[in-house]
């Protein structure tokens, strides 16, 4: 079998009709050309995002193994008072300022005392891990984000987010997220729109010898199964992107979907696990202070009943803030602000009272970062990342087998009816404005394509 044989239409598909009517027959060449060029040119960015995303999904379980000494202790008879555990942590790091405490959430877990410390990177806290039964300090590590990512997961998250290149590097991940949904939906349209005799081939890969036909079958069917997840990853990833994220936030605020905050609480930490700063806060105000143990007891009495909580110490003129941090379904994310002098509830915020858009944004972000459904969530993310890696490799393989890889001739847009072309162009312009890196890169694609067409035309005339 030759390369030319592989480039011919597959035998399992009926021969195309030269006069095949309908909107899709006019639109298909344009979608195919966009899917092909976007796949070839954007795939390297998607591949990096997929590989780093796969590592991030696996880092949760790796973190438990690597930092088992800091995170786990033998179960004792009784726990020390929380204030005593904090005093022990202060003694271990006299230069740090305690900002928040994460009491042990389950038997055999350590208490995490978070400190503002000049020796840790900006945006992170120093976590001192204390055995709640014996008071032994099990270690000190930088802790990042609302889920307390430790150094291994923090490094992988930085690789996935910006390749450790700062603000400039964020453009790579935003470009990948901007195109992922376009490529996924375009692929679904092309795969479902193919004419085939065997309906089973739509959802299940075909068997047989290695060939472009079998590669296409795996690429199409796996892409169909993964499409919904990939579109959701794209949408949630764009919520904290640099440019599109601002537009999404403005629309959300305009629709009344902004996330509410406690009016009497300390400055909130980022809602984006792995994509925001650490805990904020300062020293407790002068005067009477009921202390951590009574503050936590008052919060429990006020309805904060999740075992996973964060107690933020009072800043000047502020109260204690006790927040539930259990993001697993059903989520427990209520919070209260307490008067430090007597434990009176100053303000209360229930997750059930959040606007619907705020709830969906929070759940979407938590699902994207693997904390919404725990281990199941992380395995699902790993499966999606692996599927995307394979889709990219299969796509490049098909391109190689069909080189020079120009499946559709230029000028396909001229075959689209004006009644469809004008609304399509308007929708494309609107999306390109809303997702700027998508619009800029699309404009570059079109410019390069027109330039190549002009060069080809000039060479043809010269040769003639």
C-alpha cells in the first residue's frame, strides 16, 4: 500500500455525491480546513497543556506519598487544644506570623498552621505541620492556593499554568484553552457528518491492520467520547485566563453572578485552586480575644459543621473567619465571621445563597482542578488529558500519512451561501473579540493562508 492509496477515500464510506445538497455539504470543507490547520498549528500548545495537566491530575495522590511524614501521624487518644498547637508552631518559626489554621480534618491527620514568612515565595504561606496528639512538629513546607498545594503540586501547577514564565507564559495556556473547544466541536461535526454504512463505527474504533483508516477511526471515536469533557475544560480554563477571563468576569458580574464575600471577614483568598494567592491576614487586634478554640466552637454552634475548615485569624478591626473547605460533593463551603471579643456572629455566608452563576463557576473551577469529586475527579481529568494526547498524536500521524497535508483547497468559504456566511462571520467576529487570543491567532492563520495563496499564484503565472 502506498501513501497515495492511504490518501484516497476509505472504502467504508459511500462515495461522495457531486451534487450533495444541504447546508452541511457547503459548510463541511470550511470546517475541515479550520480543524486541520488549527489542529496542526495549535496542537503543540495543546500537547504541552495536556501532558502537564496529566501530571497535575496525578499529583494529588503523589503528594500524599511524597509528604506522608508531614501529612500523617499515628492516631492518639486525645488532641491538644488548637491554641496550644499554634503556640508550638510559633515556637518552631519565631519569624513567621500566623494567618490561618487548618485543624486536623480526620484521625491521623496533622494540623496545618499557615504563616506569613519572608522566606517563602510571594503568594504562598509557610505551613507548619503539627501532630495534634503529641505536639510534635512534623515539618515545614510552602503551601499554595485554597487547597494547600505543597511544593510538588505547586511546581506542576506552575508548569501547566504558565510554563514557569510568569505573565508572558500564561499566553500559552490561554491560547490552548481558546482553541480547544473550537477544535473539539469541529471534530465532532466532521466525525458525525461522515457518511458510513456501519453505525457502530461512529462510537467504536475499527479493527484491522495499521493504516490511516484505522487511525482516523480511533481519532474520531475517542474524540467523540472526550468532546464534552474537553469543551468543559476549555470553558473552565478560560475563566481565570488573562484576557478572556476579564471578559467572562465582566459578563458574570453584569448578570448578577459575582461571588459574594463576608462583609466582616479578612481579605479572601483566591477561589481558583492552584491559580491564586495564599491566605491573608495579620495579627489579632488589641483587647480581649476569645482564642482559637472558642472561636472554632462558636463557629460550630453557628452551623459550620464540616470537619474540613480554615480558621483565619483576625486582622486589625476584623473578626475571626471560619470557612468550610470541603469541595467534594455535596460541597460544604459556608463561612462565618466572629467577633474576637465574645464570638458573636458578625456575618454569615452560606454557599446555598450564592447566585447560580457563582455556584457553577466555583464548581467548574474545582472540577477543572481536581478537587470537586476527589479521586474520581482526578482520574477523570487524567483520562481526558491522556485522550487529548492520543488525539493529537493520531492527528499528526494522519497528517504524515497524507502529506503534504492539504485536505481541502483554498477558497472554501466562497462556496458557503451568503445567508449562512454572513451570520457565521458575525458570530466568529463576536467570539474572536470575546476570546482575544483566539481572534488574534485566527487572523494570523488567515493572513498566512492568503500569503501562501498569493505566492502560489505568482509562481504559477511565472511558470506559465
